[in-house]
């Protein structure tokens, strides 16, 4: 296998750095959407948008060196999907779970990826 191209490695490093810089703001925006969400209407567009945003974050986290962001975002997405498909919602339990996961997600976003690893 040929050696790694230094130009490519530099570009990847810059992409990771840009992602890392934008990640806290992205999570803050998701948190604000979450706080404004009405759990009593899981069929609403804002509810669907929030699920989609967490799905997107879950997909990108590991790719940019934030595996814990992926795990936590998937957890939140699953909680929202489960709450959407259940008629017997315990909204206080859902709120508590998501708030806990969001706190962990904010912390995970501050842990910079190891720029030397691939």
C-alpha cells in the first residue's frame, strides 16, 4: 500500500478542524430546537426535522473523529423515534433522557479528535 499523500492528510486535517470548530454551535442549535419542541405532537415538521438533524450528526461524528458524538446522536435519534411511534408517551421520561444525552453530547463535542490518527 503506498504511503499517505501529505496534501490529502493536510486537507483531511483542515476538514476535521473545521468540523470541530462548528460542532458546538451545531449542538447548541439542536438543543434550542429540542427545547422549543412540543413532544405532544410527534408528527410535526419540527419533530421530524430534529430527528433528521440528529441522524445527520450521528452520520458525520465518527467520520470527523468524534465517535462519541455519533453514539450519543444515535441514542437521541432513537429516543425521539421511539417516542414518535409510541402512543403511550412518558414525556417527562423522554425529556429527562434527551436532556442527559444532550449534556453528554455537548461535552463530547469539546474533545478534539487526535489529528495524528486516521
